């Protein structure tokens, strides 16, 4: 049965009340304290202490300390007045105390629920603030990223414009160089022609002099009565030549190369549209432009760019290889194989510098052959690619799968 503690002490001022309740040897961690504005209870079995205060106190401003063998309450009065007694006159009314305990416990539960609700409201408010703050930070980060991207676009645009200006300047310099070479060749041609004309005149004069001498000799022979030989005609034909000088076997290769370059220059000049920009006349620019179209998924535009670049320079293997990649994406398998074959013909001799390009061309052609169900031809291309890049694990896996399809151990 619980034992009520009677040997407590208390003292008061007009604003405070101090109560000291002895713990009677009970450890502090076994003490349970319950307090409201009017009611105090300390339970430490088998002892308990309770008091119904004479007047209400400020519960939020009051405190209770456990230690040194006692519980010390420091209570702040709501009204600054001396009580003269600690207990309420109704403390000895058992029915009143029972009802008071129930009311106090009910109010304590309501206050605890209100505190929990207030705590939850504060937590929700803190969560909303955290979300808003995170949204603000995310918005700032997004703006920072957008600004960085815009700066990168601006730099890329400036670099592109600089590259265009450089290419334009280089094209202008090349044009001036070609014009200067043509002028020098024309001057040399005119000089040689002048020399030949002069030589021809000298030959004509010599021929006329010989004719005169011959006629003179004939007349002299007739005058002497000797027999004169009848005149005849000798026809001489010359092989038509572009160069004014005589044909020499040691110069034939250089002359053919010069004629080929002139023909290519005239072909490109005739092909140019007057509405084309300087960049659109540059096969390297067209290759880069086609690659950007390919990355964006615009394969038809990429094919147009690569095809125009091939018209300008049919000896650039990367144009054929890149166009083959576009045809493969669009399912133009035969055209893909043809472009890969042309790229491989131009990628000669096989050197380490063009190994990566040759490997890509073999893989693309092998893939096209496999889509056409020409697995043997496709496997041959994959094996050639593995010879170039023997450490490529994906190539090994693809080649082994094609080999199993050919052997019939794996379905397509």
C-alpha cells in the first residue's frame, strides 16, 4: 500500500513557493513527477507525495529538480500574494480530490495533445520552409547552369565565327595563290609561244631561202642542159599537245598531274552555285556540319551535307564513312556497304593513323551485311575489325554471335 509523505518542507514569498520533498533513500531515476497549475504529485514507490495548491501557479515558469536525496519545486505564483498555507482547504475532501485528479489528468492529456499538435505544426512549417529553401537553391542552381550553358553557347558561337573567318581567309589565300599560279603559267606559255613563233618565222625564212636557192640551181641546171629531178611533197603530222614545249617522257607524269588538277579545279568551279557561302564550298566544313546533323538525329540532312562534300572532294574517306553511318541508321543497307567499301579503298596504305577509321568502316559494312542476312561476309568484316582492334570485347562478342548464327547454334 502506498505511503504518503508528510515530512516535506515549504516556504513562500509574495511571488514564489519552494517545496522540498525527501526521497527517503529512493534513487532519482525511479522518481515520477506530475505537475499542473494547481496539483503536484511525486511518486517513488512505495512512497508518494501530492498536494492541491492553495492558489494556481505559472506551470510554464515553474521547475522541479531531483538530486541530493530530494525533489525541489520552485513555483511561480500567478498572483503576488502570501498564501499562509500550502494546501487548498478542499484537500481533505476525497470526492473533490478524486474529481480534481481526473480533471488534472484530462487537462494534462489535452495539453500533451496540444503540445504534440503544435510540435507537428512547427515541424510542417519547418518542412515547408526547407522545401521552399531547397526550391530556391535548386532555382539558383538551375539559373547558374543555364547561365553556364549560355556562356558555353556564346563561346562556341564565337569560336565558330572565328573558324569561319579563318576558313574564309584561307580560301581567299588559296584563290589568290591559284590565280597567281595560273598567271605565271600563262606568262610562261606566252613566252614559250613567242619563242616558237620566232623560231617558226626563222624556219619560214630559211625555207624561203632554200626554195630560192633550189630554183636558182634548177635554172642553172636547165641552162647547162642537165636533167633536173622532179619535185615531191613530204607531209609531217604532230601529236596535239596542251603544253607548248616538246613532249618528254621524264616530264609526262608531272604534266598529267597538272592537267588533272586543272580539270578538277574547273569541275569544282563549274559546280559552285553563286548563292553558296564560302563555308558551303569547304568539304571539311560540310563534314563537320553533317556530323552535327547526325548527332541531332537528322540523318537525311547529314547525307546531303556529306554528299555535297564528296562532290567537292571525292578523295576524303571520312565523308564516305560518315555517310555510311547515316545510311545504316535509315536502313539503306546496300548504300551503306558501298560507302564503306569506297572509304576502305581510300584508307590506304593501312597505317596506325587511320586504324580507327578502318575499324569503323569494317564494322559498319559488317553490320549492313548481317542485316542483309549475308552473315559470312559480315563475319569477315568483323574479323578484319578485330585484327585492327584485338582488345575490343564488344567486337569479340558480336563476332562470336555471328559465327553461332552461321553454324546454326543460335537463332537470329
